């Protein structure tokens, strides 16, 4: 499996797990809690595959950067949570950092 595809699956699984974490209400609701466990287990499984070919620092930078943006979008759509301009600017800087790593870093494992 392509490492970047596995990383994408890991990120999506982590976003699903994190979204369900809010819905689990401190693990007091069964099905959201099950989704949290499955989401994180799936995310870490795929991340472990990624780490065979992509350095851990690079993989984690991509994981966390894209995960932050995606979970913010989910929070906006599902939970009606908003983010202010400084938050948007900060996330833009994170995305810019991920782009710089992927385009210019020799350690990105291309």
C-alpha cells in the first residue's frame, strides 16, 4: 500500500475517532465510545504502516496538520463550533508548514 494513502486513511480514522470522542461524553455513551476505540485503533494501525517508509517526524507533522484542519471542519459542521480569524490564520500556517515539508524537505520520503 502506498504510504501516503495509508497516512490519509490514518488521518481520516483519527478524525472519526476524535469526532466520536466529543459525542462519547467522557465515555459515558456506548456507541460513540466504541467508535472512538475503533477509530484510534485503525488510525494507529495505518500510521504504523506509514512509518515503514516515511520518517516519524514527517509523518506526524502531516498527520497533525491535516488532522487539525479536518477536525476543525467537522466541529464546525457537526457541532456548530466556530473559529475566529487568529485560529484560521494559525491553521493556515500549519497547512503551509505541511506543504513546505512535502515540497522541499529531503526527509519527506518521496
